C-alpha cells in the first residue's frame, strides 16, 4: 500500500523549496473564506471538491509561486487565478 499524505514540504540546501497540500473544500462558503479575492462564485466546479495548493521557490531566480500569487521575471505577478482540468496552468519557455 502506498503512503498516505495530505501535505509534503521540502527545503533544499541551495534555497529551493516546494510544498504540496491536498484538502477538501466542502462548500462555496469555505472556498470564499480560504480565497477571499479569487471570485470563487465563478469557479466552474460543484462542491465538495478536493483541492491542491502547490508552492515553489526556485533559488536565485525570479520564479516563485504559491496559492495566492505567482512572481516571474521582473515585476510580473499573477494573483487569484484558478486552474481546473488543465495539464499546464502557466508555461514559461
């Protein structure tokens, strides 16, 4: 049987960081409370859902993201975005 885990957090010696957390959002009200600026009433999902939050810092770069915002390049910020049923939310090449 594989290990069961809801959250994993890893910090590397070079400053890289990643965390992944799975949790349930049972109602629209719970989603609004967790993401007050994300216009959750427009999300194309039916509650309850299992959500995942991913946070990542790539050391010595301008790339950092978490559940609230993404920073990339110089001065580029994405906030309150929702991605569902997609293989890539943001691709930087």
